[in-house]
C-alpha cells in the first residue's frame, strides 16, 4: 500500500494534532482495509500526531489518519477517497496560510516592541501574539546570568502562558539544579554561538530529558538573544502536547524576533541609563555634594514658590541663614577631612531639628539655610533658632576628637509688600552679620534699619564698579624709615578713592564692600600696575626708590594662576630691578595657602620679589608659617604698636615678634608708630624700621618725590605738606 506523509511544521503546527487526541477518530473514513495487518497499522497511524495518508497507484487517497482528517477535512468530508493532487494543492495553501500567519504575528510583535515606551509592559503581549499564532503553550524569555565561564543560573524575565496550557513554570526553576547541571550546560553551549536548539522530551535522556519532563514540555525550541554582541538570554517556545517538528520558516522568523528582543533590551537599557544619568545630573545640579542637602539653586527655587504662595494669601514662611562660628579653626587644626565630616553631621542635626515640610540647604563652606514653612507666629521661628543653636552647640565626635562649635543665625520672616526671594535671602544674611557682630552664638531678626544698610552697600558696590571703569582711584605713598638714620628704606602704596561727590574716600570705607562684591581683584590689579608704573617713572627720572610695597588681598591670592600672570606681565612691561617690588600678605591669607600657593611664593621670590607678612600678630602667628614659607619680612600690626606705652600684653606681643624675626633672620618693621615714646621703645627692643605718622603720613607721588631724592626724612618734615595727601 503506497504511503505519503504530509507532516511538516507549518502544515501541521500542532493545533490539529492536539484536537485529534481529544476524541476518537470518526468512522467511515477508510476506503478499504484489506487485512488484519492493515488494521493494526491504521490503529498505529491514528495514534500519531502528524497527518498520515496512503495513496494508491491511481492517485486516489486510500487512507487518512485522524490528524489528516482534522487537517485536510473539513468535516463531514474526509481524506479517504479524495484525489491526491487536490490534497497536495490544499497542503500548499495551508502551508502558505500558516507561514503568513506566523510572519504577521512576528511583524506585529516586533512593531509593538520597537514602538513601546516600556519593553517590560509590551513584551508579554508580544510573546502572546506569537504564541497564539504558533499554537504553542508557553513563550518565555530567560536571561542568562553567568558565573565565571559557566552559563546560568538563569532568570525568567518575561513570559506568556496559553490559557489552556499546563501549569506555569516557577521562576525559581531557572536557578535550580537543572540550570547548573553539567549535562544541561553542555547541551546549551550552541546558544552561545548563536545556534538554535530543537529538542523533545522523548528524544533526550538524562538531565536534559528530566528537565523537559519537569516542565511538562513535549518539544521545545530555544532561540538565543544577543545584546551588544553578547549572548544575553534565550527565547524558549514550549509545546506541551505534541512532539513537534519546526520548519526553517518558523525558526528563521523566531530568530528575527530574537534580534528585535535584543535590540529592545539595548534600547531599554540605554533609556534607563539615560534616565539615571539625567536624574543624577538633576541631583548634582540641585544638591550639595558633601551633605546631600539642597543647594542654593534648589533652595532659591523653593523660596520663590513659598513667596508666590504667601502672596496669594497662603501661610507665611521664614528664612534662616546659618554660619558656623570659627569653623576655619577646625580645618586648620584637624584638617579638611575632619571639617567635612563635621559639616555632614551639622547637616544631619539641622534636618533632625526641622519638619519634613521645611527645607535644609548648604550654600557652601560653613553656610547653611533653612526654609521654614507654614509660619503662624515669628516667635515660633525664634524658638526654632534657639533649638538649632543648642543642638549645634552640643559636642561633636569626629575621628575620635571631641569638637565644640557654635552657630550664628539670621532670620527673615515673610511680610506682605512684594519682596522677592533674593530680598529675603539678603535680609537673612544681613541679620546673620548682625548676630555675629553681637557676639556670635545667637540669632537676630532682620529689621528695617538693616535694610537701609543693605541698600547703602548695593549703592556703594555700583559706585565702586563705575569708579574702577572711570579710574577714580589714586595712590598715596607712606615712607618706611630707618629709626636711627631717617633713611627711607621703602614706601607702601595705599589706595584712595576720589569720589565725584564725597571727595576723598579712605580704604576702610570701601575695601570691605569691594571684597564682598567681587571687585577687589580688578582693584588690586590696578593698584599693582599703578604702583609699578610710578616706580618705573621715578627710576627713569633718576629718583632712587629702594622698595615699593603693595598689598595683596586674600581674593587675589586665591587665584594664583591669574595673580602670577598679572605680576609677570607688569614686571615684563616695567622692567623693575630685582628686589624693588615687595608684596604684603596677611597671616589670614597665608593660612589659606595650599601647596599651589606655596609654590607660587617660591616662584615670586625667584623673580626677585620680596614677601612680607602684614599685620603680624593679628591672625594665627605660627612658627610653622615662618618656617614653611619663604618670606623676607614681618610687619608688626598697628593695633599692637599703638598700645605698647600702656598695655603690657601689647608689649609682650611686640617684643616676641621682634625676637622671632631676629631668630629667623627676617627683617622686621613696626606699623603705626606715631609718638617718640613708641619709637624709643621699639628701637630699644631691636626694631630698626618703622612706618607711621611719626615720620610721615601717606603722601601723593609729587609730594613724596623730593624726600626720595634726598633719601631721608625727619620727623615732622612732611607735616607742612599733609594737606596734599587729602586731595
């Protein structure tokens, strides 16, 4: 009896075979069964899942099993008795329909993944579309999580289960003993190379067969998925009813889909990484890196919203501006790392002292701020400030050290009237200055009188900016004199402001504002250039000028690259002899020096520039600084010189300073000597040079020039010309 099998993955697909197993084959579908052997064979054919037909030499179908009847029916027509050519035509049609159905499902699922905002949400739906088209029971996406050179364990990442299928597979199965079995590992090896795996429970023994039976799978297809050219995971397709055959069309389509899955994983990974990067950038942009608190940008944004709500009639707010008292001492004694740990703990205490609705921010350095929301009574804000002062005043334990620190607080409470966020910050900061001026470790509320001070400061800052542009500044020069001979050993350049309305304005009235307003650097650059220009002019005119001393502000020294560039430029232009220019730096400035600044001092001295420590004794006088930094001179502060005739403590400081200078081989000069008694005491203690009204007030260039020509000056000799310095 001639036979012809119509089995094939797309011709069968498994759906009709499963249906044929649910009911006995219908009667009357065989044309003729010749003998018992044929009956036995027919019974065996009925038990097969693939469609089986027998064709006689005349091209007529003599027999079809249950699967063939289901596949090529439809009922009540049966396969037996039909023309074989018609049957083959039907087969080709069915193959085409099945192939198109699977490809449409692949295309639809791929499009869904590519366009999905979330791969996690779209993947189960996409797997379901393909699973239904293939008439399978499970579609699983399993991620490989390799350990060393071994694949697995695996993680069930996505899955779809047919409604009429067997029980689902627990995710723990993929990290269990089957996943790590050596036999299973060897069996999975082709996936790493991009090859598919076709298998059936009946055709595999050992651990692989046991694994397939444990999942209830009759046949499986594994298609590898690659992400950025590395084996990322596997798409597993399970048929739990038939020992299925898979066509190249199906496996090829599923490989295309696996590529789409890999691309979607990459896209989602990049989206997640970008979102995380954006979140991190957002966090960095609006939070302090050291403490994790809000920074000034985020605080100001919240303050602007609070102002807007208060203007609409909602509850008021308050701004607390905090500054740790003498925090710099912590950094100087214990180091910056300890200082950073202290700042972190301070931030934690502030958060614990406030409510969740409030905002705590660090503005930088040792400055913090608190935005207090829903303020009903300003008294409550004062109570909070007292609580904060008490909490910060409690001892801190940092790296085994017990640290005591205090805090000063300025407060600005919302008041109707149209003020903006910046105004409240300014008011709170001004109140902070008042708290510090009143003894620190306290708090002060902003008042209207402080507002007047703020406006005056802003006006002065604007006027200073115009003064620099319009060259309203000029220099005066105060001689530095040898006590015994009256010989002029140098002059110090001092800046004055010729205000168009107020006349001559002295430094103590505008230098602090210039420092706060960021104008001290351009002003200091102008002073340096003008002093060097005048020195060059005197030298060209034959006027001897032993030394020109110029003050350097801390702000200038904090920018060592720009400062060195400015100094080199002016020296190249003016061609001053070595040893003519001296830079005066305060002890406070030296306290802030890093290794970069220290190397700058060395390079400046190599250029022939002398270095003097100004106001010696008022900062953190230290043998370490005198030893560490190459300096030429110390200048004893005027505040001590003024009291040597009355205050023993000033006498002790001045005598000690002179002794230190002598031991270190440094020149020493006393600033602010005004009386003969002071001069005699200084001379008796070994100080050989002074600068002060005893010999001369600061003089303009044309007034001091004759004294430079003669090389000396006598006490009172310049008194008749004092008025010139005040022009």
